C-alpha cells in the first residue's frame, strides 16, 4: 500500500472483519529514501471493543437504523477525544519507517499518513483465533455478509493434517470441532424428513455454494430444490426456500457417522502428545542433565507418534544433532592409546588450539544434555593451561617467545 497524507476510517480486526483478518495483523512501514513518512495510529483494544460499539451506536443511532451492519464497513469514525472523554480506552502511537505494528483480534484501529510512504501488511491467526472465527461466522450470518472462506472447511482441513498440529492448536481445535459437529447434527435432525444425497462441496466454486439468505459459504451441507437446483440454502434457513419440502434435497459432504469421528480424530492425539510434551519440558528444569540416549528415545517416540512437525521435536532434534557432533569431537580429542588397556580408543586424534578448545568446552557446557568424557576433556584442558603457565614463567623468554609457543593440543 502506498500511502498519502490522508485520514483513514476506524477499522476492526476481530468479530466484524474479514475471516482471516479477524485474527491479527502485522503492518510494516518500509524504510525507503523517497517514501518514508511516518504513520499515526489510534487504537481501541479488545477489552474496550464492547464499550466502543455501545458508544458509536449511542452517538449515531440513525445510521444503524438504516444500516444494521455498519460496524462491518470501513465508513465510520469517532473522534479519539470523544472516546477518551466517555471512558473508552484509546491509545495512539507514531509508526516510523522500519517499525512493525501488530493489531490483535477484536481491536479497532484508525490512523493517517503524515506523507507519502509504503506499507506492507499481512494477516495471521494463532490457535486462540479459532473460536473467534466461529463467532465471526455467526455474526456474518446475522448481517448477511459474505465469508472469505468456509470456517467448517478450514476445520476439516486442519483435522486432515493432525500430524502437524501443535498441542495448543489441537486442544483448541477439538473444542471448536465438537461445537461444529453438534450444531450440524442438530440441524440435520430437524430436517430428517428431507431426502439426502452426497455432494463433493470441494468441487463446487465458493460463489456457487452460498446461502441465498445469509450469504454464508457452505461446506458440510445445504438445501436445494428441483425447481432451482443452482440455488442453495444453509440448513438454518431451509424454511426460507420457496419450494415445498417434497421438492427439496439435503446435500451433505459427510455422513453422520463420519462427522462423529472428527472430534475423536483430534482428541486421541492430545493425551500422548501432552505426555510427550510434558516430558520434554520436565527435562528443562532438571538439575542433572539428561543423557543423549534419553533424548534419542524421546525423538523415536515423536517419530512413531508423528510429532515430527512440532516445534518441540525440531528443537529436540537440533539438540541431539549438536550433542552427537560434540561427542564426536570429544572422542577425537581424548583419543588415547594406553598399553595398560585402561583406555583404548582408536578414533583419530583431533588437534586444536587452546582457545578453540576453550570455546568448544563452553559449547558443551551450554548443551542441555550430558556429553560423555566432557569431564575428562575439561581436566585435560586444565592440565594444559597449568602446564602452559608454568612453562611461560620458568623458562627465559624472548620478545617473540609467545609467537613460537606450541598452540596446538591433542594427546598428552
């Protein structure tokens, strides 16, 4: 978006904005040599959203009489001073080039550009947005506003990819799926006298599966009649069809039995995933570092249970890989052949400088797991440092002595 010096109307991210936009929004003001003027923002947080709505309806009741869905449109604004005087929380800030602004669900915002600039915005949704999306659909139904996409279709697609869901997403998803299924079964039960047949809604363009009454995008089911097969109604507005029930047909995407399995598909994953996640988190608080073998077992469980797309697994795998690399280097550094047989390691010895050894030991110490032989390596390092200090103080040195000192260490 290339901005100019103007004033923008109040906008809302939340229950009354486009479905995905009702999550959060990330706004970047680009830092360019010719398009770099600042932008001034005013915002009402979600905690004050209801007070704001009540106030604007009180200040302009005639507008809402003519247009009940006025809050969905970007055509109305109120003075920030009026909001402040009426006790509605309102904040302001100036966005400079290079700054990011994040707006959260149910937050109203307005602003103006102080000159030419270049903005880039991206909408996003976190796990806690899912129930807000459901509320958004319900309000859109009430005002007959078109959806950006079907909320039910989004949930079904998420269910089909449960292997990649994070724990918090799965826990939030299962609750909303349960609500979706219960509502769908209840509405189907009220229309059980209407014959039903299967329809693959994915192959029907979005604009062709919109309810004639509320404009909601349908995915689980719809009502059509033989008189006008191209016209659809959602189950909630089936009675609005001008055709008699005898000419109506209920189109469904999933059977009742299939619908009932959806919550279970998500729910059965949660207990084992929660247990695995808790075990991962418990390792962080232990005074004694776990062995790499213990982490490997957790990683194997993640693979067998298909947790490999989670952040926890990726972090665990990263720690294991770093630990194994440190173990390999440690084995090379302490590779000693003693004829007594106490230690017998045929790995090729690795030679590094004292400074490099010091940095390596710091990396080993920072690892959240135990590295075998790291204590032996630490003792080896201490002996080298002590020897070096004695060597420097006992022998007469020239100005160039330090440059000729052996700085590579390996077997001792």
